[in-house]
C-alpha cells in the first residue's frame, strides 16, 4: 500500500468522523463514533498536529456528551 493511499484512507476516516459529529451522532450513538475514532487513532503517530487536535476534540465531545458546535477547535 502506498503512502498516498494510506493518507487518503486516514483523510476519509477523519471526514467520516467529522460528518458523524456534525450530525450529532456522538450524542445518540457514542459507541459508533468511538469505533470510528479508533480507526483513526491507530495512525496517531503520522497524523498532523491539526488532525491530532481534531481527534482529541472529537473524543472530548463524545466523552462529555457536548454538542459539536460547542466543542473546542
């Protein structure tokens, strides 16, 4: 698998998590959002600082059951 395809897979997964948060799915089905976050978190060492901050903010929103619009970042 090429670096480009790995990076694209990571971007696709981040986009999925973002859509889940925007639709507030983390409030109705937090387990599914945490599962999606887990598929990104395994690549944490290669994520950009911005992507890491997004993952941390997303996890915070799920754990604290916060509306995504009020989440940091």
